[in-house]
């Protein structure tokens, strides 16, 4: 079985994943209207992955939250620089400065079947390498006007095949796409 690399992320309607300063207050406000017990498929997605790969900025943001939401799921933080890993996370968090392709190849050889790619720059790097297989994007009904975009600095057009659209009564829309002509299929 070949390894799959997946994105599961929320954006504002105008395509931003955070404010310019990295704040997610708008997402916290949106989540406050989500009915208790609804997670928009996140739990099932997390159960389907072997490891999570995120960039340093995303890691540092997640560390600032009250709790670590990934449990014992292995997390690899991509950064050219050394990162601090708290003792409480030393068993599950590791650091890598490998290229996206080298990391994917190593994890595939280690038996990983599905990776969760998270963080704007990290997602863009993996997309530019042709390594992402599918994207699940939950659109939150808010316009931010500016911020950190999910998609920027892409080297070329990336064609997508629509897999599913799910609408939620509380206003979220979830789009799932498969990447067409994925370069990793070689």
C-alpha cells in the first residue's frame, strides 16, 4: 500500500487560516457555535492517520493552547532550526529538517500509511513537491480581509478532483478534494 498525505484544515471564507499575527480568535468564536459532540469529522480523520507533520510556527501555536490535542499520536515538527520539546511531549513529538520528499520516503519505509500535513507553509511545501493526495477544507463563514493564506507561493496550478461537499446547519461548509496528477505517483 502506498502512503497517503492528507490535509485537514479550516479557513475563513476568504481563504485565511489565521490573522496576520497568527491569532485564531475568529476560529475559537466559530467553534463556540458548533453543537456539542460535533467535530466535523476531525476525530475520525485523526484515527485514520499514522503521524502528523507540522511546521514550527504551527507547533508553537499549538503549544500555547491549554491542552495538547493530539494525544499520543506521533507529531513531527519540520524546522531548519532546533525546537524545544517539553518533557511531557518527548515521547510523541520529534523534529526533522528533512525535505518533504525525504521525510515522506522515510516514513513510508517505516510503514506509515497516512500522514496529516498541517500548517500553511508546510502544506504549501508539500503541495509544491506534488506530495499531497487529498485536502479536506472546512470553510468558516467569516471574512477576515487579511491574514495568513492557506494557499500562496504555489509554483504551479494544482488541479483537484471534487470528492465531497458537506454543509452543516451552523454555517460551516466542508470540501474534500483529491489532488489530480500527483507527482508522487511514480
